[in-house]
C-alpha cells in the first residue's frame, strides 16, 4: 500500500485527502488533486491482497495538461511505459493497474 501511495503522490503528483484511520497504521488512503476530501477525491488505495486478474476491471484515467511529460516522469521513476507519444499515454502503477494519462484534444503540447 505504501508503494502505491508513493507512486500516486510522488510520481503522479496527487495529494492525500485523508487516511483511515487518522492515527496508527493506515488501511486506506483517499487521494485527489488538491488534498481537500470534500472537493476532489479521485482514487482510493485500500490495504489488502491483490487478487489475480485485478487489472481486468478497466483502467484509471487522469486528465493531465501534458501526457508526454507525465509519461516521461513515470518512466524516470522506474515504471517504463511500452511507448511514449505526444498526447495521451498509458502507464502501469506498481500493482499493474493501467492508468490513462489523458491529454484533452487541443491542449497545448510541449512548447
């Protein structure tokens, strides 16, 4: 769970909105863009066993201003994507879940 928290906070830049329980060993983290639980919780990481086939549910999509730049950041952290392109990219988190780094059409690319 700590490995996943580190990936989502340090690599993707999300902030911890809350941890459960608030004291002691956490069993759950709620993550978002601002750190304000009421405003933007996007991802919940729960302590527990990763079951075979856990990645078959689909994927997580995060809207980013520059898909290439974020994919390069993920690669630099040791999680290399299959390929990196301008625009939207796909990466895997430490548990193998697919994350779509979605760059909206018409968003400014690298300048």
